[in-house]
């Protein structure tokens, strides 16, 4: 019995230590779980840096080290320095069980008090309610750092923050979810919580534009550490609906350099597609092109994206993500900027100009096909894949072009002998290619 009670006391003491550290350092931005064998090395590094600041400490007013600093130096289960927090893997299980137990008991008390106040029709004393809410926030924070998918803890925090409606509390929720994402970058609950916070403050936050910019930067930073992180990029795509057109254009420029360095990560190109779609939302793009304002951004943004995509295709050979992105760009151009021959404005000056631009676009695509298929006899797999991707792209484009331009494209394709190129680059798909060609 005594050993069991001692272990419980120790676990409660560990929980208090963790919560005291989190409360004393509100700027902790990174969390990790450390094997006990690494703590002596971390303590040695801390001692070296502490010796460097020894003189500065004794030149302070009282010349004494605070209890918090002393506990940081002597602690063998937690490491906290430079706003980084490490927790020993040795205590994770008892710490989690104790944090869960403490949270559930407090949450039960909180709900009982709420139910009693509803039945009696009176409100709880402010001090009692505030104390329970403060304790719940304290316990739930520790619990979520130990188990980030504990839905009840996330929902409890939503309940309390929604009642308070204080901007500072919403900001604290962003900091907490960012801390969770530092060790679990694919936590769906943490990303959902951030979206809830942003949606809650979107209507009455003076620096909302700045928050959106920081959110976008956070996703890029996490994507650098966690490859192919669909949840992070999905969150970034969700942010686009809250952005102004100027912010969208700025994001197009800023994300270009990252995408150019991660051409195998289709998530970033999907994000750029979402930005382009946001620009084209609203009135039809053909009507927009007649005016002089925002329409210029639409057409020019697509042209710039096509040119940039072509540069990447020629630089990074055989990358399918680049060709898929080009299909999207071509679809946008065809659906939005090629006038229908049956439309009344088909013979207008603007429509004739767009028709001429699309003819130039087709010629450019055939030139791209020729440049990418000249290496079809090369033994390198990437070069062969490049020829196959380019031929498949032109075959796909043949199906997408309007009927009024099919004959023109057919005549140009005969010169390039697309069927021979397709069969040579992908002989295993020759029957499929012949079906589409015929």
C-alpha cells in the first residue's frame, strides 16, 4: 500500500512540476520527449552556459538564483531552456494517467456545477467558477501535450474560451496548438482547433490579416520538417477563403520559391491551384477580361504560372507533379478565356484577342512537346518519363480543346506524329493511345 501511495504522490508531484513549468514559461514553442540517458548531457550543456552567465547573476540586486531556475538545473524528468521543453520518456505513462485523472475529476465537477446552476436558476460565484475553469485549462494543457488526440480536452477548452470571448485566450489556444504541432505535425485535432480559433476571431480581430500571414508561414515551416503533410497543406488551403485578393497574389509570389525546391511535393502545387481559383472566383472571367482592373491579374497570373511551370518542367525532368499542375492551368485557360463560337460576343474585339492568345498557347504547348520528346531514345528513366508525360499531356489536351479548335490542333499534331511518339514512349499503353487517337 505504501509503495502504491508513494507512486501516486510522485506522479501528482510530476504533474505539478510540468504545469508549473508551462505556467512560468508561456513562450515555450517546441516540445520533445527525451530518453533518460540524454539528461546528463543536457545538464552538462546547461551548466556550461550557466557558468558563462555566473558573473551576471551575482551582479543582480539580490545575487540569488530563483527557485524556478534551481529546479530547472536539478530536475531529472523535465528540461526547459530557451523556450524549449523536454520530458523524460521514463515518466510519460504515469504522467499521462495522472493528468487524465486530474482533468476528468475537475471536468466532472465543472459540469455538475453548471447543471446545478441551471436547475436552481442562479449563477455560480465568480471565484468558484473562475477557479474551476483555470484548473481545467491548466490540466487540459498538460494532458494535450501528452496525448494530442484527447478530444474531450480540446472540446473543454473550446467551451471555456467561447464563454470568455477574450482575444488573449484565443491567442493562447493558437500557441498551445502550435506547441502540439511541434512534436505531432499531423495531428488532425490540433489543426481543427486552429481553424476553430481563426473562424471565431475572424469578425472582430483588428490584426486578422497578420494572423493569416503567420498561419501560412507556420504551415511552410512545418512542411519543411514533415514531408507530404496533407493536413498542414489542407489547413493552408482553408485559409485562402479568408484572404483578400492582394494577400492571395502575395501568397502566389511567396510560395513560388518553396515549390521550386520541392517539386516532388504535389501539396504545394495544390495550394497554388487553390490560390488561382480564389482569384478567379466571382463574376465570369471572360466578363472580367473586358474591364481593366482585377481581370489583368487573372490573365497575367495564369500566364506567369504557365511560363514558370514550363521552366520547372525543363529543369526537373520526368516529374509528374509538374505535368499535373500544367493540366490544371490549361483547364483554367480553356474554360475561362476561350470564347464559345455560339456566344454573341464571339466576334467581339476582346474575344478575337483571346482566340488569338489561345492559338499562341497551343503553339507553345506543341513546342514544349517537341523539346521534351527529343530525348526519347535516352536510356535514363527520368528522360523517358518526361517524353511519356509530355505525349500524354498533349493527348489529354486534344480532348479538352473546344470543337472550333480541334481541326487546327489535329493539323499541327500530324507534323509531330503524336501516335508514333506515344507508342515509343509507352509501348505498354499503345492500345489505349490508339483508341484515343482514333
